[in-house]
C-alpha cells in the first residue's frame, strides 16, 4: 500500500513539475516536459525526503546534463513554489555531487 501511495505522490509532483515547465511557454513545453518527467526518480531527493539519490535518478540526471541541461534551471529557479512544490534548494544543488555528475555552472541559469 505504501508503494502505491508513493507512486501516486510521485505522479502528482511530476505533474506539477510539468505544469511549471508549461508555464514557462511553448518552447519550454516542447523541450522540457519530457525531461522533467524523466527526472521523477529524483523527486524524493530534491524534496528533502531522502538523504541519497537513487541510481535511476543519477542516470537520468546524467542524461539530462548531456541532452538538455537548461531544463534543470527551472527546478533551481524555484518555479515550483507557486505550485506548492517546495524543492529543497540545498538538496537540489547537492544532487550533481551526490550523483558524481558534472553539470554546467548554475550561473548559466537566468
């Protein structure tokens, strides 16, 4: 039963993250919707509900960094707070190190 609840919560948060991406405009919709959905294994970590990211989270992070790193900026820029997603900024910033994935500098996020 707990697994079903967690999957439901993950789907809800992923949906909210997609909505956040859609709110950024048509370009964000076409380029980031699938990317943010693919990052759902990282939600527990970036929301502060887990002290370590899963291996699937780290794999997805590496894929996003290779393909569309700009989509990560939407999470880091706090866009989820208006939708009730309270991303733990400390955890979000620690994710690349925890996954041993090199990301572009956050200064590229505007």
